[in-house]
């Protein structure tokens, strides 16, 4: 019983932090995308 519980701990931690890591990556990608779009719009506005 205890051994089974201990062996489940890494799995539980992984599933918990997988969601956190995914959210962090998503936020990071969104920030990068926004910065890229802002830069693109700025350079586009300078041309016209």
C-alpha cells in the first residue's frame, strides 16, 4: 500500500506540474506573439 503510494508520487507531481508548465509555455508564446505583432505593426506603420 505505502510502496504503491510512493511510486505514484512522481506521476502525481508530473500531472500537476504538466498543467503549470503548459500554462507557462502558453503565456510565454502569447507574449512572444504579441511582441512580434506589435513590432510588425510598428514597422508597417513607419512605411506608410
